[in-house]
C-alpha cells in the first residue's frame, strides 16, 4: 500500500482524488498546486470564485456484478446512474497568497434486477485550501475528503460473497513544499485516513497515519533525482486473527527524466519494511519500485507504460500482506476535432507467499488481466458522450477466486 508523491523542480502534479466516471462529470484536483501564470475564468463566477455544476447519466451492463467465481454462476444486471456534481474554486494565481477548491459528486445507482438489495447513493466530497509563500518559493496545501460508497476497491471484499460492502472513508492531508533554489526542492507530507465498513467487515475498520517527505535535485536539464521517505502507522479498531497493527517504513531513490519534448519518465526504487504488533513472523522486507513513461509522438497521440511492485494489506484469511506487481500499457488518440479513442491494458500479479488454515498446502497466487477501449465524443465544450467496454479475468491457483467479467458503459455528461 505504498503511497508517495513525486515532486520535480519545475512542477508538482499530484492527483489526490480521481473518481471513476466520465471526465467532465468527475471532479479532481491537484493535491499540491502551484500558482498559475494567468487565469482563464469560467462562465459562472462571483468575482474570482468559479462555480462549475455538472450532471451525468450512465447506463452500465455487467455480466458479473459480484465478481463470482466462474463455477458458481454469475449475476448479471444493468445499472442506471445519475451523477450530479459541483466544483467551487478560487484559483491561486502566481504571486497570490490564497486559493481554495470545494468538490462534490454523487452517484445515484439503480439496478434493474437487484434493485431491492443493491440500489445505493454514493457520496464523494473534498476540500482543499492552498497558500503560497513569498517569492514563489513555498506552497502549503491543507485538505480533507469524504467518501461513502458501496463500490469497495478491495476485490476480496466482493468476490464470492453475494453482496457488496458499504464503506465510509474520511481523510485529511497537509503538504508543504519549499524550493530552496532553482535546482533543489523539499516536500513534507502528513496524511490521515479512516476506513469504516459495515457488517462482518467491520473487523477491517482501521486508521492509517502517514508521515513522509522528499527532496529532489535537478542534476542536469534532462535529469532530476532525489529521495522519498514515508513512515506509516496502521491501527485497527478491533484486532483479530485476520489483521494486526503495523508500522511501515518506505525509502525510495527516485529519478525524473525528460530527454526530449516527446518523452518523459519517472522511476523510483526502494525498500519497504513492515513490522507487526503481534504476528512478528509475518514481518516483511521487500524491494519495491514504480515507473511511468509517457511518449507523445505528436500532439494528438499519447502512449504510456506504467508498472510497480508494492506490498499491500491483505484481507485474505490470516495473511497480513501480499506482493502486488503490475505493468500497464495504453494510448490515447484524438480523432478529427471532437473524438478521442482510449485503449488500456494491465497485467497484475498478487503473490500471497504463504498458505492459510483453509489452504494449508498451497500459497495463493492470482494473475489478473484487464483491458478496456473507450470512445469519447466532445459534443460541446460543456457536453460529452462516452462509450466504453471493459474485460477482466482473474486466474488463480484457488478456484474460488477465479472469475471473468464483461462490462459495457454508455454515459452522457455535462459540466458548465
């Protein structure tokens, strides 16, 4: 579950919230922004404060709502979702002291067949205050977000259980950036997250604290490198056979490389050490890395290659962590003036490394393949249509967690 934030000498581009529906209807913000070189004000504003209301309508069909194992049979359904949103922003221009951003997005989901048990309204809210220091050398961001959802990202909460899990996440952060010179930057990150789950999954309720920082030096016009460190404390509300409190230290050596205007890349490699309060036999020390390479052969075309190796918390029986490795490839191509094609693919490996009481003679290993293709039509600057197909397959040495799913989506969204 490693979480680090890149900072280069020239820019800080840290996405803190990313919601999963259409781009126009999905608010997002830079966690640690820097003041711009001029403002492009939107059509709805009160002085310098901009208001951006949005509304999306999504129809989604999936042939495996609960990610059931193939041999158990699948539950298919069509989901109709209404997505209201609003952003309120005072953008901080270069040299200014203060800016803020408030975001809200709702997802009103209505299932065709499973309406009696699965209909829900998801809430996503966020706020950020941003302060700039004298001489454009420092930047302070303080913020928080709240999420109430039944779309839990942890697959083990969903697979083969016959239901989805209601959850609430509350988080806060403080990021401070200081540019000591034109070639040397420092950053301090403080984060807190509380995760709460309903029903029997309340055993996974936990608080997570992160204390970290980084420093980067622009060694040459083409290369910047530095160090990143993070200390994480994970504190469960109720200790059980399936979870344990832990302390974690992550140290990375990181590089940012931009040999031409067409290619840019980031790479970090380090070590992750996790120590548990009661199950010390599961303490771990592992190599971890991240890489991200972007290639822009022309203005209308973009390719990316991404990958990582991380140590993530596990909810599978009494195993506390697993090794997560992935590599992804994708491209975006603008077609004519108003169309855009997006193609993505990712391979993921989950290695649990040790047997469990239910499977004493085997250590679980999963291989997940996921691919998607989407066509986006920018009808107007404020109106967008999107059609997307997603395929997902998980192969494992445990039959109970193998599954396939096919999902088709059509969405129309507007944001003013």
